């Protein structure tokens, strides 16, 4: 049994379709893995940023309290001096 040019062309077309489908599936898997990894990294960064912002907010609240205390003391001293 010998293959004709048409048979070979059909086999070639079938092989190209199979390869194309396989490559498309691999690409989808790779993209999914990359997306999942990036989402995980973003989540970790969000947690770190939240910690930093909470620390800054706490420090800011402490400084604000200190300013209020200084302002109260300055007001008292000004009243005593007057």
C-alpha cells in the first residue's frame, strides 16, 4: 500500500492540528500557572503593605497625641505667663 500526495497532505494537516491543539493547551496551562503565582505574590504584597500602613497609622496616632499634649502644655504656660 502506497500513500498518495493527497494522503500525505491529509496526514500532515492532521498532525499540524494535533500539534496546534497540544501547544494551545500547554500555553493555557502555563498562563494559568503564571497568573496564579502572580495573584499569590500580589496577595503577599497586599499583606505586607497592610502591615506597613497599620504601623505608620499607629505611629501617626502616637505623634498626633504627643502634639496635642504639647499644645495643651504650651497653652497652659502661655496662660500662666500672661
